[in-house]
């Protein structure tokens, strides 16, 4: 399996978590419970984002100026999502608005990666480079 395929499968798993979080938000789960559960989503999203940055963004950005610009846009979203999760963790404020923004931003971002970044990575880096070697 290629790393881009593995990342797409992770998107599917994360979309399920996002769906459940949006249900909790509409069901008005208590604020402190939302904050606790948001940490689990944060860990899962960040684990994915770090793997994506190391294994796709770094090599792809070195391929061309266009690829570099696209990677920069994607990384900006990773940074923004990390910042929003930091705000969610702040007990002095209501986390709901930031959580809705995270869910919306992340959903849009996954689609952009699947339709733009991953196909570009497969074209420029090649299947052999992206293949996951279990050694
Ligand atoms: Fe990403
Ligand atoms: Fe991703």
C-alpha cells in the first residue's frame, strides 16, 4: 500500500470521529466533557498530520514551486487546527465555536488533499517512492 492510500484510509476513520463529535455538539454534551473528548480527536488528527507532513509534504515540496505552494497552503491549515485545539483546551472559554470550525476546516482540508495533493504526490514522487516498506 502507498502512504497516500494509507492517509486516505485515515481520513475515513477521522471523518467518522468528526461525525460523532458533531453529534455531541448538536446534542449539547456538557462543556467539560466536550473538552475531554476533543483531546482524543486532537491526538488522532495530529498523529495523522505529522505523518503526512513527514512522509508526503517534505518530499513533495522539494519537487516544484507549484508543489511547494500547495504544501504551504496545506501546512497553514495544520497550524490553524493545532491553534484551534489549543483554544478548545482553555477552560476559561466555551469550546463549541472552535470545535465547529475545526470540524469544518478539517473536512474541507481532507477533500483538498484527496483531490489535489495526493494525486500530485503520486504523479511527482511515483508509486515506488510512496510504497510503504515494512522493514
Ligand atoms: Fe493534512
Ligand atoms: Fe490528511
